[in-house]
C-alpha cells in the first residue's frame, strides 16, 4: 500500500512512516503496535525521545520493518557515537539498524564531521543499512560532501505547508538525498486553515489526509505522529486519491516560513 523510495545506496524506505516524538515510553509500544496493524512498516524514533525500549518491545519478531533512530547531540564525536549507537541498538533489540541519523548539526560545537566519520564506520561494518542526517542546512551538508566519500542518504527536516523548504529540496535532488519531512502536519497547527478544510471537503478526506497527500505528491518521505488509533489509521489511508495540480498550488501558497521547532543554525543544545 505504501510506496517505497530508493535511497542513494539502493536501500528502499517506505514513503510514509510512523513518528514517535513525545510519545511516553509506557505508551509507545501500544501506539507502534496499532500502527503496524494499520499497515505502517517504518518507525521513526530517536535516543532523545527516551522511548527506544518501548519501540523495541513493539517491533520484536515483526518482519519487514524499517527502523530509524537518531544520535543525540551530547553523544556527537567519534567514540561517543559508536557507544551511543550500541546503546540504541540494545534498547531497540536490533542487530542491524535500517537508518541512523545525526539528529542536529549543532554547528557551534563543530563535532558533526567527527560524528559522520563514526557513521561511515558503522555503515562500513554493516551495522546500519543507510546513514543520514537531520536538520542539516546547505553549509553543513557541504562540509560532508567536501570531506567524506559517503553522501547522506536522507536529510530529515522540518517541512509542512507553512515551511515548504524549496531550497533544501532542490539541494537534496542535486545530491540524491531523500527529503524526509518532520512535523509534517505542523503538529496539527495548520489543520483548521480554510484552504485545507476546503480541500478536505472537496475530496471527501480529512485535513490531515490532504496535507499528507500533498507531501506524498511532492516526493517527500513523511512520518506523522499520533497516539490516537483512529488518526493512526486515517494518516495511512491516503493512497486512494490524488490532489489536482491547482489544489497542489493552493497548498503551495500557504508557505510563510513558520517553524514549529528550533532553527538548526542556532540550536546548539547538548
Ligand atoms: N528530526 C527532528 O529533529 C524531529 C523533530 C520533530 C519531529 N520529528 C519526527 O517527526 C515526527 C512527526 O512530527 P511531530 O510529532 O512533531 O508532529 P506531526 O506529526 O506534524 O503532528 C503530530 C500532532 O498532530 C496530531 N495529529 C496526528 N494525526 C492527526 C490527524 N489525522 N488529525 C488531527 N490531528 C492529528 C497529533 O495528535 P495525537 O497524537 O494526540 O493524535 C499530534 O498532536 C515525530 O514524531 C518524530 O518522529 C523529528
């Protein structure tokens, strides 16, 4: 049901996955199980979400999953990255991870190149099937292009109709990096906009389905989060309709640069 997108090393990622940011450890296994039952095969977590163990409970023994986790800022650096990876894998109870991301560049700390060197080792050792980054802007990506043989497979960035990231999407296409959209629903903030509710009425879909369908048609990988079973099911039920070009334009016109999260150039928390 969910299309697969090829990464630059041939590994394939489901175009729609399930995000678990802000889902407490004691609720996450239930939410992930509901998602798997609804047809999701890709789960996006992070060491910083403090719910990798619960995700591990839900995915144990389930075949054909694509699991992403992320290295937190305080673990950047060569040796600390290798240690943090082992800890994430212990919590997730995986032998091989599908996708490992540097969560934020934290540019003032200037550790992301050392971190990428460790990511390349994990990849070369077969511990992870693909390596990528998150929240990287062009200058951060450029240092990796200049200093390393491996181009990130994915850049996971904040992206939704209020923050459409056209420039970053162009950079990604040039370098064969897949664009993965975090907070694809702007954490719900845009679902009441008349442009979105009008399209929902026109297509007989919900506002969230309209926004997620827009992402799919742009070519983004998308990872909506919900702890509400009917929404979890609704968010994957978007492959039976198509937005017309004029309606894609209606959504394109909502771009106003609004972020729900921090600006990666200034976020240096460890
Ligand atoms: N790399 C990064 O730095 C980064 C940063 C943020 C997020 N992420 C990833 O991206 C994922 C998604 O982002 P997000 O969690 O920030 O926000 P989101 O997916 O844009 O929105 C989640 C919010 O929307 C609500 N919602 C979900 N489906 C809905 C529907 N069909 N109708 C109405 N409301 C709905 C959810 O409510 P309920 O849960 O109450 O149903 C929740 O409050 C995260 O879980 C995480 O995996 C990555």
